[in-house]
């Protein structure tokens, strides 16, 4: 997940909504908030540095108001691209599995569900374009546009019902 997704998740937005915003793109309203920013004060020159630093390295903190703004998330069609690439194989895969499973439909559908789940997770992990903005990358552990906390990736699942 991207930083934008983390903002969505923090307010309780369900994983399918996070997935939809990433799949199709969208605009997210970010409300006004206060935030502490950290600087390094140079006692020798009596100046506050012009660059932000991590809290642990700062000796000067200022609270600022970040005005309400919008974030535009570009479309990252991981779901549609997986279906376009993989679905032509699904019919033959089901036929082979049915035969291998002695025509047990429930077992076959569970195996296909696991296969498609894996294909979707692979599509999430493999997506690289469009990349995250530099401002987003500063807040993420990696550069994958769709993976940050693993929330959406780990939410992929399936169900076989009667």
C-alpha cells in the first residue's frame, strides 16, 4: 500500500475500497491537521537549519497547521491487468484440475481460488508503474506503489460457496 492507502486505512476504510481507489484512481480529501516538524538548531551560528530532520536528531520543534488538501491517486490497474493476462488459462486449468481431482468440483474450485488469489497477490507485488511520488517514498519502507503495510496484499482472499 502507498502512503495514500495508509491514510485511508487509518480511518477504517475497508480493504476493497483501498483496492478500488488503487485500481481506478481517485481523489482523497485530507482534512486540516496540526503536525510537528523537527529542525536542527545550530548553536554556533545561532540559526535553525532549513532542512527537516528526524525527531531523534532534532533539537528544535515547531507545530504547524497543514491545511486541508486533496491527494490524487493515479490508476494502478493491478486487478484488471491480472485478469487480462491470466484468465485465458483458467478454463484449461479447471479442466485439468477436475480430472486430477476425480471431478470433485469443491476441491477443484478451492484449488483454483488459491491459484487466482496467488496471481492477484503477484500482480500487486509486481506492479511498478506509475511509481510513487518522491514525497510518498520518504514515508515508505520500499518503492512498490501498492505495498506498504501489506494490508491490501494480505486481504486478498476467496470463498467457495454452495
